[in-house]
C-alpha cells in the first residue's frame, strides 16, 4: 500500500514536471515580445532593456526555468505581466469561485446521473429507461456553451421578460458574504454543467447495474428472498459504483482546473476565466500557473481514484 | 497429478484412426464432429456486423443524416448559389432592420439573418464544411497516432512501453481545453492549428485503449505462431495484431468525431478557432450571444445543426459498437 | 511409428540440444526492477532428434516441455546451453540470421482456437509462410495454398473462410497445413491434439503420420498424455521439473520403465487391454509437483519418490544407461526400478522434512 502510494506520487511528480517543462518550453519558443507587451507601444528601448533584465528574459532558457522552479518550491508563482499582481493572489481569489461551481455541479450530476441510471437499469425498456437513455444521449452530444445559451434564453431571458426574474444571468457572490445569493447566482451554471456531465453517469451506472444485476450472486440473493430494494441497493449498486467513482474523480478534478466555457458564459471570475483572459493577454506567468494547477488536480485525482478503487473493490490489489 | 494423465485417448486409437483416415476434403466422410459447413461462403465478421447495424434504426437514420450533411458540405457553393447569397454577403436591404438588428426567417432568408445581414442558412451550410472537415481530419490524425503509439507500446513492452505510456499519461493530464487555448493564442488560430490541437489532445485516449488491447493480443498463440514462421515485428504488428484492433478503433473513431466537432465549435465560440468571417457553427453561436434576446433564430439554427450532427455521430457510434461487440452494448435494448 | 522410420534409428541428429538451461527471471521493484527469483523451467537438458524419427516428450503440465520446444524453435532464448540444427550451432543467431532456419523447422500449436488469427482468412493464414519468406507472388500463392488444404484434408473451396467457421479438428488441420507450407524438415508439435475430442485426436495423429511418411518429416512431439505419445513416437523422453529423467525407445520404455516417475505415469495412463489393466497396480504419488522457482536438491523427484534415500537428496543422478539396459535406454535415477518390483510396497527412507506431504 505504502509502496504503491510512493510509486504513484513519484510518477505523478514526474508527469507534473514534464508538463511544466512542456508549458515553459512552449512559451519560451513562442514569438511573443514580452517586454513590449508589458510596457506598451510607446516604450523606449531603455525601458524595454530594463524590463528584460528584471524578468531575466535575457538569460538562457535553462536558467530561466531554474529560477521558475526555485520560486515554485517556495510557493511563489511569480507576478502577472499584465498588472504586476501576484499570481498567488489572482489564483487565491479565483479558486473559491471554481470550487463553488465544481462542487455544486458535482453533487447535482452525481445524484441525478446515478439515480436515473439505477432507475433505468431496474426497469429496462420502460418509459423511464427510454427517457433516461435519450436524455443521456442529448447530454453527451451537447456542447457546454450551447446548454449555457439555452439556459440563459429560457430560464433567464424568457422568465425575466415575463416578469419572473428568478435567476440572475451572471456574476458571483461569495459564500461568506451571503450564502443564499451565492447559491442563487450559481444555480444556472450548476445546472448547465450537471446536465452535460450527468449523461456519462446515467450511461455508466445503467450499464454497470445491468451487468451486475445479471450476475449469479444477485440472482442468488433474489432467490434467497431478499427484498428487491435491498438487493438493488446493498448488493448491486455497491458493485456497480466502482467505475462511477473513477469517472467522478477525473471529472471533478478536470472541473476544478477551471470550467472555462461555463465560467465564460455566466461571467464567473473563476480559474477558467482567469486562464482565458491571461491567455488572451499573453500573460505567461498566470497561464503557466493555471495550467500547472489544473494538472495537479488531475494527477492527484488519479491517485485518489486508484486508492478508492482498492477500498471499494476488494479484488483489486495495489502493487 | 493423476487427473492430468488419465485423459483417455489410449482406448484403441488404432482402430478408429484408419476408418477416419482423411486425405479427402473435410466433410467428405469425416466424423460428425467435423461437419462441413455448407452454403454460406466466407461471411466475414465485418459483414455480420453490417447486417446487425442495418437492423438498428437509430443508427441507420443517423448514418443517413451524416451522408446528407456530407453532401451539403460538399455542395455548399452550389447550394449558396441556388439560394442566392454567399456566406459573407451582407444583404443591406432585406437582411437587416433600420435599427441594425437581424431579420427573422422569411421567404428571402429561410433561417433569417445575423447582425450583419448575412444569410444564416448559407452560413450554416458553410459551417458544415468546417465542422466535418475539422472533426474528421483531427479524428483520423488522432486515431492514426494513437494506434501507432499504442501498438508500439503494447507490442514492444519494457522500456518502449514505459516511455510511451508515460507520454500518454502526460498528455491525458494536460488541462485539455486550457492548453489548447494557450497554444492557439500563441501560434494563431486557423483550420490547420485547430485540427492539430484537437488531434494532439485526443490521440492519447486512443493510444491507451490500443495499448491495452495489444497487450492481451500479444499473448495469443497466433502471434507466437507468426513469430515461429519468421515474421518480423512490423509484419506481426500490422498483419496480425492490427486487424484484431479494428473493431474498438472503429467504434472509438465514430465516438471521437462528435467530440472533435464540439471541441472545434468550442474553440470557435471562444474566438480561437477558424478565423472570421469564415462561418463556423461555433463562431456564429458566439456572435449570437449579444442578440439571442431579440433574434432567437440567430443561435437556434447553428445550435440545432451542431446538436443534430453530434447526436447523429453518437447514435451511429453506439450502433457500431453494439454491432461489433454485442456484449458491450446496451444490454436489454432491441 | 512405422518400420521404415525405425530403420533410421541410428541416423544422424537433425536437431540437438546440449545442456539446455532456461530460467525466467521474476522481477519486482518500485522504480528499478530487481530480480527476486527465477523460474527454473529447463535445467540441463540434452537431447537429439534423429532425422526421420518421432521423439515424444512427455511430462506433466509445467515440467518445461513447452518451454524446451520454444527454445528449440528459437522463440525463447536459452539461458545457457546449445542448440544445433544439422550440426550448425543456432543458439546465438540473431533474428535475421535465424530466419533461414525457420523455414526448416515449423511448429504446430496446442490450441486450435488461439493459434489461428480470428480476423484473417484461412487462405491468408496458410499462405503466411510464403508471404513471410517472400515465396511466390500473391496470385501464385493461392493454388499452392489450396494444394496444401487438400493435402491436410480441408476443402480448398473454403479458402476465403474465417477460422471461426471451422471445427476444432479442422482448425488443427489448418495449423498443420501452415506448418507444412515451406516443406520443413522438423516439425515441433506442442500438444497438437490435447485440446481436441478423443475421436478427432486420432484423425490428426493419423494425418501427421501420413505426412511423415510422405515427406520424410522429423517430429518432436510433445504431450502430457503418455498413451498418445506412445502411439506416435519412436523414442520417448520423460521430463520432470525441467529435466529429462528417462529416455528410451517407445516399446522399451513401456515394457521396462526404470524411473519411478515413469512407472507412476504409466500406471496412471489408461490401458487398452483389460487383463493388463487389472494386473497393474496404480502408483499414487504423494504431494504436488514442487515449485520450479525453488526446485528440490539432488534428484528433483525425491520428495515424491517412494524409493528415495539419503543420496537422492544429496546427489543429482546422471542420465545414463543403467545395468541390464540397452545403450539406448537412459535413466536418471540412483535406484532404478527393477522389472517386477512393486512400487506400492516400498517406502522412502529420507527425513520427513524432505518429503512432500
């Protein structure tokens, strides 16, 4: 167990390191004139030279990368080229938004997806099953920005024009200042994210459940006279949930790295939004930080998922 | 241990052997255990799969729709000519209100116009070109790369596998969309880079599946048989292993195309895809964001086209999977 | 197998294995893999297969006979020892150097389902050897392949079928046709019939017999079933835990088995003649086959041997002709079984901890 954890952590660090090299290299060879970008078109050559020196851009790439790593180990992600703000501060302010968005949506899609999947599997070919299948298919095919636009049109615009201004179109209120407003502002984005993500869970749960329900030990349980509900929940669902857990870990981690499109559409100042604006401003320190942070989430999730897998499924041995 | 050894075959093989001596064609007089399988001549697994697929109504309708939009894409200039507007033509007389707003569907513009007075129908038709082109091209590129890498990793094992698997891990750990956006912002947007970026972030998933399959195929006795005949690695990989990978690869390809199409649309939507004024469904939807409140048709038609297309590919992909591997399919559906 | 092949008894060796050793390392480790143990699959086997004969190789599952076969055909690399094909040392040859020899020695595999690629047509499977060795153009191959199909008793019209459309016996015929394509001298048959029904087994064995006479083939025939091997072989080698424990002419081995293990195998095999069967006592061995990761010291059979004594624990018995045996009958045993000796009545005199429970 410990050995497994150690190996996974080591390989995780290796993956992260490769990503940092890749990202750094990508920006280094990029044809961007950073100093010019920072001080604008009217800069004198002297000023440009000064900035170049300050940022260490005149040094060879390995030295620059070394400085970057050095700062990284001290927990310092550098400063924005655009407004000289500390990247740590920028991320600290964006992270709660993204976490709020991701957690809320995750609860919705997990509960929704799994329960629809279970109902579908228990009564295959029923009306509910067919509706669930179609819903899943649409969710799977739906681009996230399209569902965003649809929700905005129907739940914000149409309702508002008919005098029912139930949902705000955009913005974020922190949970500490007003928990009710926090949820109020996040309902639409939650729904948008949950709808497209739940599709995978409906399918996964349904297929897994059907497979498990067909297995011998479930039939044995049924023939022993254990109540149907108990068989479904205690025996089948537990076994079926293992791959769902895997999927959930990866999806949640990906979202924590920033729900780019959803944050964009609903005007939420989260990590995704931060990343996109910095990309457009060519604000490299911020971009590198967001990319790395997102990768950290994914790598960590992979490890956690593997561990959970072993807990849920006793057949899995960690070696 | 004795169980192994008592397998009865010593019961006078000499008698039965001569009776069954068979240099005659099989089925011509051998025992019942070797029946001659008569009339059906060499129906391949693919033909069987196609027969199954043809019974799947949803998949066949989807296939019809995909053929239809492919034709639309191919004939886009002709269709535009018939309709009477080019994809970037601005109709200043009928296509825009005095307030500068889009005009709704009418006999002049069946799908209405956008905020610049351009015909939405023609633009949706042209958007089909980009979506299909990027979707199919990037998927093919990704699948080719994934198959090559996965095959090499699974077949050669050891160091090759370690390096390639790690590479796939790295790609899969990249924050996908974010990195794509970063790439595009640095190296500029356009059709080519979209294809490349999408392929770059999807090949690893294919590679992983192919690697896993290859690992299990590699242990099969027919691979050993090929090796004992003196076949080289390349021959074994492409003649013996690859045909056994085609089923999952084909399924994955069909399911990857809609993902690539959505990805392209998302890039376009964020203003990082194909450069305007070339119409794509994504940039049309992006343009419509400020107008959906007054012109529902502006986001509606490109959105519908996008949704139907991805839906069709997903349905077809499901059908193909069920046909190729009935066990993995939707278990109780007919 | 037949009288004309028996005439070749003293013929020269087509393939010879000298002191062959094959170990499979067992690896473990977090980052750097360390070797933590070895499977001693083949441990010092020397054998020669003479031109035109059938040498049977018998032993329980896991005794290393399949590994030995794969070493002979160079699918595995020997850990040490030599393999000589017509006197040429082919042990250290690279893959490209060994290619010409591959034409001369072919394999028939155990599993008629696993050894044929399910996604390829039968015609192309049988034509594989031609394609690999660049023999003939694509269109020239078809008649050749169909000729082969006819030869092994398949309908040549089934050229375009897939393996799934054939029965187990027919599939094994496909495997035989493929092995025969390049007119090899040696065919290594690794349990060619053990996956088949008994009635089909006889057909395949007979086919192999016919082909041997027609083309003067040499067989290395591997099986766990002594009665199958007896029927086809001129000589038989019995393997136990990676070593040959007895080697003799087929009839000699059956008539006068010297090694206690061979005796046990023979008593377990079924006998066609009921009188003989009734007369024979079954020798039941104690315990399981020991792990080839840590094989026993001395004679590897000692933990299960009813005749084992202290020397068996300490010394490895040589494989040589024992007193009273012809030169061609070799046994690796300190205390060979005498004709008429009843093995069920003797007990080993080795310490308890050396014995298998």
